[in-house]
C-alpha cells in the first residue's frame, strides 16, 4: 500500500463520516499505519453531531441532549467497548443551563460544540487500546492556542509550538488521539470553523515536522468540482500547494481554507477514502494542471471560481480576476446548472 512508503511521523485526520460509519475501517487503518511509523490521529465529531450540538446550544431542548447521548451510547454498544461518558454528559447538561458563565454567545457555543470531538477521541482511543495499540486521548484545548475569534479561530503557531512537547512525549510509547476543530483562548474553548479538523492536522503536521498528513473521509480526494453537484467531476491526482491554497480560500469543500498555509513547502497532504483505503489526491510541489471549480454561497447569490483557468470566457458577471483564477456571480437558483455547464465547457465534455 502507498501509505507504507511513509515512515517516521504521520498525522492522519478522519472526518465525521469515517468515525461514525466506517469506525472499524478507521481502526484498522490506524493499526496498519502504526507498523514502523509514529502516528498522530486527529478526529472530527461523529457525522451529524456538530449540527445537533449547534441546535442544542440554541434551543436547549432536552430531547436533543438525549439524542446526543443515544448516538454515542449506541456506537459504544455496537463496538462492544467499555468506556464511561457520564462525566461529559453531565458537563454538557450543566453548560446548557449556564450560558451566562461565558463572556460571549460564541464562547458558549464553542464549548457546547467541543463535546462532539471530545467524545470521538475518548471512544476511539479506548477502541484502539482494545485492539492492542497503546493510545492516549488528547483534548486540543490543552494544546492548540488561538486568537479570540471563538467560532472561527486562527491558531497561534508560536504559542501552540510551546505545547508540542506533550505530543512528542506521548509518541515515545503511544498513539495520541487528538480532538480536531478545538482550541483555547484565555482559558475558554474556541472552534476553528467548519472543517477545522483539517486545520488541526495541518498545524500538528507542521510543528511535528511530519513526513505526511493524511486526510481520510468518505471521498477519495479533491475533485474538479463538487461531486455532489457535478456528476462528471474528476479526481485531481496532483495539486500544488499554491493551487490548494487558492481553491480552499475560494470555497473548495475538501480542505479547510487555513489548512494549507502552515505546511506550504514543508509537508505534503494526501487525501483518501477510509472505507477502501484508496488514495486519490496529493498536495505538494507537483501539479496535474487541472482546473478546479469552486463555489461559495452567500444568501441569494453564489460566487463560482475557476482556479487554473483564469481566461475562460463566461456569460455571467465577473466578480474578480487574478493570475490564477477568475470568479463570477450567479443566483443561488442558477448554481447547479451553472456549475455543470461550466464544467462541461472547461473540460470540453460532450
């Protein structure tokens, strides 16, 4: 397998679908990576849990709290592991009832959202232990230092670097299982924005001088457009750091927009699908020279960008043009048709 070519330190991040629906495959992949490598695992919350917690933070509906507990208890029962989550359940119930303890609504919501990742790593580390791998759950609150933007925090690399010794020590005889998405500002929990676990993996990969960062999910890699919308979207096997940086900032869903900057020129990122261990895309110095079509939605409008083909003529109003991309606006209702039409034009499909 390709991943066995990489030795020394590897950071591997698993998305919510992998943790919830491909849990055993996730465990087996980590076990395989541990053969001859020093592995750090970064986990997202179970698929759907972050949205559930967001709703819970707003409504304080006890039925949502029960549903949150049921999702995790059902997973524990299915896996047949012995792990106690009672303290986390009680803490969450307390936090929901005491919003006024926090300096802002965003600080309160970030603390509520943290329970998704915290339970993921607790369950996963216990499961890995049961499979004969020494593992340690690590709450990134004690590791990742950020600025004061509680819901879309930026990592302070210098301050976080002073804490990386914790992971260094654990790697001597253990696999650190780290909460993605979470950070710390002045003793309060912060979150890194949607897809923030990618950002966590990138920061750890940079500070640990990792040989590679694996981003594992329910898709094989980066596509020429969102494959959920564009049926003919193609896998892009090689993407340069610069292309990935621009595409992620312009709305590419495969990678958090801040995840590329810390590792540019230092650590390659490999994308793969957890369920079949198929690797699809590599972010490095090499490029396939394939255009990537991205989009961002804002209320009733959508901004579509073409990275790698800045001179494509389009029939929609141009919003921005630069050396490596062009962006234009469509209505939200036009988005699906515009993406498919544009993809056909750019790739000369018939």
